[in-house]
């Protein structure tokens, strides 16, 4: 009877502790898994009081950790990484620089891939806003990173904090005895605008005019999946095992210059269409050209500082299925090199003005079967960068602490 009473008391302690961790379900699940699977390592009988003390200590520590992770964080976490949320392990490392505090909340390493959640908090001013982005780098020994992707961050205006989720893929599997050096090199408080272009297509596409591609134009195409697999920037010792979305992202990120076919035409950049999207960029053309959807923007400058399309302001035209949950995979359908003229998905050219300045035009080309409809998302994404706050903020994380096998 005494043993049954003790077991009931222990179970009540566990249940009470777990109830207090409802704001952190992945941590609660990890505690339950450990309690169910842990095996004794000594033949000597251990007193039940000792077991009780250890369990209560475990629950109290877990409860303290869980208190720092609120329900909004967990909802966000499960929304961005349902496949990894239960695997993340607490890291609890922090540093401060220039009045900004970085806290690495949790991470997990599986093979060549690392998931990291971290927060950046402004302790002095308002330098972190809803649109702040982080320039992140990571290193482990001599293994290079292939690419990284950020999830939609969680902004907490009350404490001027942005929580980020970062997924990093390396060229090879990481070694357990090594360290992951995780660094936020700078914070960029950019402004982001999304402009729906479908209404403008319906209004102006019918009157679109074309012209030959300018002589000084350059063209880009996406990489093909087989090129990614053969060249090896796949971040995996087995590129064929890459998830579909990762492969689509790499095809987009590893675009390359290509030749422009003779006789190819683009939208006429001297037509009457000049619809302002921001103060220094306008929609200068939209319509069908030779069975493909073309969207052209005009990047011009005001004052004495010409727009440089490589920095200060970023412009993208995106098209993907409205119902898609994997954006790059869906986008790849419309930028497939095998469905576009010589694979071309972007063309860029400029013209010199009499005062010595230059103006730029950039045209995106999408492979479509029919004219765009509500079934597709067609929008301009415009990032305006207003300087940066330079770090670094850095944490050296022992990989053995965030390996899946370490749980």
C-alpha cells in the first residue's frame, strides 16, 4: 500500500508540473518521453525518495524554462516548423552589443541541417520594428553553409523584440564534437510592401506593346534540379534526398546568366504606362508576350542618388499558386527553364540620361498556360533598406547539446 501511495504521489507531482507547462507542449512531451523510456543503470535498488526528489527537481526546472516561452511563441513555432517543433532543445545563451540583446532560445541539429530560434531585443530605443530582418551566418569547423532560410518572424512590440526562426543547411553532416558558431552580423530595419498586380493586369494587359530586347540587356535563368544535384551546392551528402521545397529554393538561389535568343521581345519601356508603386519604382509594363506573362518595372532616381538595383532597395515580382503551402515549389512551376525562351526568367537593362544618371528596367517572365486568375498570386515585393545596426551578436553552441541523439 505504501508503494502504491508513493507512486500515486509521484504521478500527481508529474501531472501538476506538466499542467504548468501547457504553454510549452514540446517541452512537456519531452519530459513525458524521458519518464517513459528512461532505464535504470544500476542493479542496486534506489530509494523511492531519491526518485521522487529527482522527478520533482526535473519538473521544477522544466516549469521554470517553460515560463519563459509563452503561448504565442508555441503557436508561431508549430506554424513555421511542424516537423521540428518537438525536436528543438533549449539552448539559453545570450549576449549584448550596442544596446541590443540576442538570446538563442532553442536549436536542433540533424545531419547537415540546423534549426535555430533566437530573439533580438532593443534595450535602448526603437531600432527593431515589425519589418526588421537579420543578417545571419553560421560556421562549424571547415564545413561551409549551402543556404539558409528564415521563417516569418514573431514581433513582440511591448518589449521591442523580434523572434526569428532560422534553418541552415551545411555542405556535409556536422560532427558532434564540434561547435556551431551562430552569429547575427547585422539587423536591417527594412520596410516591406506587397502590391497585388492582378487588378493592374486586368486593366492594362490588353494594351501592352513590345519591342526588341535592348542591346545592353543581361538575362538570368533559374538553375535546373539536375544541375543542383550534379554541382553539389545542395547542403547534403546525398543531394537526391533533398526535400522538394529545398531543391526549388536552390534552383532559384543559384540562377545564372544566359544568352538572349535572337528576335526575343520584351515590353516596350517607352509606352505610356508608368504606374507608381513606390516613390522610386513604377510598373512600366504588364501583359502577354509570345504566350508568356511579362511584368516590367522601372527603377528611377530622385535627387542626386541613382537607384542601385543590387542594394538599398530590393524589388521582386513573384507568381505562385494562391493555395500553395510550399511557395518555392509552386513558384518553380512558373519559372521552369524548360518552359521559357532559353530558360530566361529575368531581363535587366539600363539607359543613360543626359545628366549622367542611369535608369533601370527589369522584366520578369513567367511560363503560364492561360492568363493569370484568382487562382494565382501575382504581386510586387518591395524592400526599402534604411541602414543597418551592425553587430555581431554571437553564440558558440556545442553540437552535442543540440543533437537529436542527445535527447
